[in-house]
């Protein structure tokens, strides 16, 4: 493991059972040396100091024990933003970026309608547009929304005080400003009404979570477990969200691709309108939304 190339070859061999052994090795070596992934790939012949070799081996050991690369690096990119992550929060997934993009499109559209503008509305949101990110975790949804659409009034909530500390840290780092945070078990401490409620709720089944725990998966159980069929939390969100949505407000949720049709039926049964499913970057339905009817339509 004397050179960068030697280190990557050996690490890729050690991590061969992982889904992306070379990428994992590259990211961990870049973290070890404090440089970019691109710099690593351009530095094959360079010698590795013994201290760096030892540190890198320590990271590889953690990866082999099942720690996500993001936890080892204490960082995960989401919509181009570097979020701090550790075992207090779920690691942001690329598919969740779809959720953020849909909420931005929704706010842009409503802003265009309210202003009578049919032109380009990118980056503009009416000041009164209020968004609640329920179960915020690292804050990747809430902070990305506020970063990319500064006029949005975004509030983040979570049942975990520890997760809210991570979210608060990310908000100060990425927004240079605190974000309104509410410690709330779902809607228990929410007392306002919002134009949008967005959530990436726990939606794994109990058997899926049990299997992950047998494999010592380190992400917090409360961010993963959705009950026997994965829909326990989603049912509560669908049932209670209308009490916290403005008339015409919309609930956006991420879910497993196999749950989308069931969720659409639950939304219809609760009286939501404009129920829709949206596909993620892989082309599979990953997000579902429903609109609270205006009072006069009841």
C-alpha cells in the first residue's frame, strides 16, 4: 500500500463484496488525505505516508464492519450540498432529491399562478408559502429547499432531539442562518398550518429492519421502521396532515415503489384530491402527493 494506486487496488480487493468497492475505496482514501475524489484519481504514482496508510486501513475496517461510507466520512452530498451525517440521522439518498425537486416545482407553479406570470419563475416563491418538513433527520430536504428557494418559509421537525441537533448544525453551515426547528413526534407539537407538508417517513417493513439489525446496520431504527407493512407512519401522516394543511395545501411523501398504489388509495379514501405518483431518477414511482380540498368543495 505504498502508493495511491497500490492502496486503491488493495482496498478494492478487500471491499469486493460491497456494491461499489472501487468508489468506496476512492472516497475513503480522498477523506484520509483531505483531497477530492478527482485528485485521488490523478495521483496514482504518489507515495502514501505511513500515517495515512494506517488511517486508511482503519476506515476500511469500519466499512467492512458495515458502516456506510457517509458515516465514516461524516459527509453526504445531496443536491450538490455537503451535509454532515452521523449515526443520529439517516444518510440522505439520491432518490429523495426527487422529493425536493417536486416541492420546488410546486411552489414555483403556485407562485406563477398567484402573480399571473407565465414566464420563468425559477428561484421565486411567494413569501407566504410555508413548508413543513416532517421527520427532517439531517435536514437535507428542508435545508435544500431553503437554500434553493430562499423565499420559502421552511420549518423542520423531528421526534429525535439528537437528529435536530444535526439538522441545526447543517442549517448554520449551509444557510449561515438557523432554520426553525420543532421537536415533535409527528404532529404532536405542530400548531401551525402549511401550504406543503413534505416527508420522507420510515417506510421499511419490520422484517426488513430486523434483517438490517442482524447485519448491524447503524442507521437509527426510528428513521427506518414503518411497522409490519411499512405503512404505519404513512397512515398517520395521511390521516392527520389535513388538520395542518391550508385549504388547497399538498402533502408530498416518499415511499417504497411497491407501496405507491396502496398509498394512493389511502389518500383517496381520506378525501385528498389531485392524487399523483412521481418517478425517481431510475424511472420508478417513488413519491406520491395529495391535495387537501378547499373548504367550499367539502
